[in-house]
C-alpha cells in the first residue's frame, strides 16, 4: 500500500531563495519524496506589508497544520524595528535544537581538513538571542543573557541522544564559564550531570575561545559539539566554511511538535537571479527533513547522488577549481546533474545510509526531577544613572546604610571601583551599587527593606534605571560576586 504524502510547509524566501528552492523541490520530486507542499509567503514582502516578523497568520496556520517547514533564506530589512524571522519561528514554535553537520568533501572541495566530520548542536531559544535589550543611560546599553535549567538539560540531552543514535563517539561542551560563572556555569554543570548518564559516549569541555581555535586548527578532535545559542551560531559558520563553503551547510531546527529545515547561509541578494547560487545547503537541509519524516530511503538516494555529483567534478562557481573541477554549472544545471545520478553512490567519498532510529529521539528529551533550592532574598543591586567620581558616589550612598541594609560595593561596567579600585579605571555613567543585609549571620532581608531603600534614594535625587534582587539558593550566592567579595 502506497503511503500518503507528508504535508510540508514551503517558503521560497528572498534573494537566491526562489531559485535554490526550485532546484530542491525538483530534486525531491525526482528522488521520489512523498511530500505535499503547502507554499506560503514569508520574508521581505511580508515585512513591507507591515508584519514586523515577516510572517502572517496564513503561514502560522500552515506550520501548525503540517509541523514541517522547508524554508529558503529570507532578507530582513535594515532598520524600522523589524525582527529576525528565524529567531521568531524558533522561539514561537519551541525549536530548541539547531543541528548543523559539517563534513569535508576532500579532495573535490577545497579544505584544510580532509577528515573533518562533526556536528554542531546549538541551543536555539535562549542566551542573548532572547533579544532583551535596553538603553539605560546616555552612554550605556544592556542585553540580558538568559539561561534556564530546562533549556540547558534539553539541548544537552538531545546532543547525547543524537550521538548515540548516529554512532558518534564523543560530545564536547563549549562554554565561557571562567567569566560567566552563573549562566555558562549552569550549562556546564548540567552537561557534566547528563554526561554521566551516557557512559558509552566520551565527553569533554572547552572554554569557547580555545575550543573555537582548536576547531579551526584540528577539527578531527571533535565529533558532536553542544553549546549555547550565540557560540553555536558562530561556531557552525566557522565549521561550514572549513568544509569549503558556507553554501554547503544544511541545518535542522527541532522541537517537540514542529521542525524547520534550511540552509545556514543568507539570501545573498547580489547574486539573486543569476543562476549561479549553490543549492547544496538547502538540499542538505531537505535531506535532514526526509530523515525527520521517516523517508530514509529517499534521503539516502538523494544525498548519495549529490555526493556523486560533487565527486564527478560538476560544481557551482563558489566551489569550482580548475585543478579539480571538470564542469562549472549554474543552479539549474547542478540540480539536473544530481537528478541524472540518482541511484548512484560516490566511489571515493563515503556514501551515506540513513536508517530509522531504534526509538524516537523525542522520547528521551526529558527533565530530571529535582527539589527546588531554598531561595532567600539577601540584597539588591541598584543601577544608577549618575556622573562623577566613584569615591564621591560611595560616600553619598553610604549615608543610606541602616534599617537592615548596607552598601558593600560599587562597580562600573563590571569592574569594582568602590570601596577599592584603581584611578586608571575608565567609568561610564552607569553604576551598579550593591546593598546587602547588615546582619552577616542572618543575611535575609525583606522586600519592604529593599523598597524602603529605593524610596530613600529617590527622595535624595538619585535616578535608578534598574534594580535586580540578590538571592541565595541553599545558602549559596545566586549572583556574580565582585572583586574582593
């Protein structure tokens, strides 16, 4: 009995999007993919119509119905309060895992690392990509980095499950917790907890700067890399370029209910309509889609035909080299060459074979049950818009000590400037003033004490732009400590 086609939502996008999507849909048809595309309009046209995220209700309804999205690149207009469509879709539909494979195609595509074969698993919803930003003073703007325990555990567990199901041997964590000890520290701590549940898979951790350097120099050290949103965005583009071209990179965005598949590159307006764009990134995203919708045979057939085309030296301009390539072709001609090789496998490059997973990966993405830590309010950081010298500010604010709360530290852009500091430190007009309980033995304070402090500061003419309560969790500070504390 012939299986019914799987409904998918398709968006042709902007720039080179329509021509590479046309090539990919042609190949999906030629390969025998059982799909039923529902084409929607998103991107620049929708932005211009007044949809600030570049997507309308008709497209949202299609995505909720099909739960599978094959998306070409889109152009986000500059200025005017436009939002990133990718970020909007990922967060609105809970697409928490961004999976980006990077595999070298030596010797047919130029690379410094002929044996490179790794996968970046990027957390897709949190971190600085929450997009929560403020201008707080004349001189200072702020972005909030938000990291949650459930978000960390879900992406880390996904990475280990991905490694297990794809016969990967190691998962590496990349963080910057030598500096961001609370946020990146939480991610690292959960990584180590989850790694213990997978004794058959190796694990290690890297500070992201040296980790990125090692990835660029010796990528064979890595197999699966799991990391936070911003780092993953940067690392995956580096990894793709190391394989020869960002244009070769495909990507899946996985959630519990919906999944989106795309190329990792942008819409490239300067080359749009010239029939020279490489459709490989979107094609490999479509292959990942076929695996997701359980059409493993078609995925294998299509991917191997693409590898054979690359191996035969039929190349688009971005990867063409006279010393190795045999024919330079355009977008449409490249797609036709792949179609002609359907049913063939590469002879030098490693062929692929996609098989159904032993069990659905989603079933493993769970949260470990735990009791909540005891949470005690112990003070407040008050951020002031103020101009002057640190010593003068410290003296003025010390007058507000009392009623159970005291000034213990002032910092400027994260550097302590009071009660100790250096005269060489450059200061802006944005000051973090930390008040803690006067009772060191029993440091808990009440919200009423914090509100009373703010009232006294306001009455004295101080302008606070933000306050952040300080908490201990099971007796341990849940906030970064200043120098000397």
